């Protein structure tokens, strides 16, 4: 009976240890496919100050933190995105807003590690 309990516990721990990263990667993939994330990274890619400080963007970090809220066509989104630069890396915080029948618009941006 004790061996059965240990086996069940081991299986449960294994599922949690494998399931959480898969869930995290899944959420990250969905978020990166969102129009809000695409608008944020496009804005960052075109920003002269970011390009100057980073020396040019090589890529964006794999695990941005984010919060996206939408209701009845209105929305807000906040992202903390790591920018991997040719000269230096930056952390960029971006706030976006959306109204019905429009695209996401960046309303605030803050560059850390300047």
C-alpha cells in the first residue's frame, strides 16, 4: 500500500513538473501571437531611442511578462519586454490601449537599463 502511495505521489509530482512549463510555454506562445504583443514589438522596433541605446535589436526575450484585458472591443495591455541589443540589452515596459474597430496603440513606454 505504501509503495502504491509513493508511486501515485511520484506521478503527480511528475505531471506538475512537466505540466507547468508546458502551460507557461503555451501561454507565452498565445501571448506572442496576440495583436497587442505584435503592436508593442513593432513600436519598439521602430523607436529611435531604443535603436540608439541598444545598437540595433537582435531579438526580443523569450518570456515577457504581460497583462491583457479586453471587453466589448475596448482593451488595455501591459508588457515588460527584454530587448536583446547588438551593443546592450534593455528592458522596455509598454502600455497599449484599444477602442472598438481600431488597432492597439502604444500610449506609454519606459526604457530601463539606459
